[in-house]
């Protein structure tokens, strides 16, 4: 039994497993069967929304037992970057929200002023940006960000965020 090489895909996409089985008169199946289009195929398609490890089971029809092999499917969560927030202390939208950033603890987030000067830097995003630089509130305006998830498979993301007060 050979479940193939580890696979990667983005949330909402699919990945085709590439299992192979040796021997005569064998049957095979994958576990768990979750999100597989055909768990009794050597090459089913996975649509898992989360990271998952599949196990290929190859069973001999001539009483030689069972062989297994596993494959890991990494599912990259898509980021949703809010493009405006209002850090005015009213408790509503006071910080810059980046959905799913918690899935990337090594991510590097940099925010710059319109003149290219750094105003915010973080590795990981355990504390969302509050629109301040060195404790002082930044003025209303457009700021530019670069998010590097520190994974060769996922390109850097860039864009803008507007501070409203």
C-alpha cells in the first residue's frame, strides 16, 4: 500500500489522492471516508475543509492480511482581510480584523503609511492592530499592508486598509 505524497490545497478546492496497491486479488479503501468522492477508489478526490490524514487500506483476497499507508492533506484557510476599521474606543470595529490569520502563527504582518513608513509590524497576530503606532493614534487615512504567511506554497498578500474615526 502506498497512499502517495502529502498534498496541499486551498479551502474550497479539491485534491486527488494518488494511492497505489501491489499484489494480486486485492481490495482497497480509504479511512476516514469523510469528504471523499469514492473511498473505494485508489484515486478519490478529497474536498475536506480542514487538514486531514487519510489511510489507504489494501486487503489481500488470499489471506495475506492488510497493508496500510497514510497521506496528509494540508488545507490552507483563505484569509479575509477587512479593509476598514474605526479605532475610536466605542467597542465596535476598534481593531483590524483578519479572518483565519490564527491558522498561521508564523505570519508576518506589516502596515505602512502612504509614504511607505512602517506603522505596524507583528509576527503572528495574537493581538490585532488597534490603529496606533508607538501608543499614539494614527490619523484617518489609507494604509498599505503586506501579509507573509511564511509558507512557500502561499504567496504574500497585499492591499490597503482605511482607518475611520
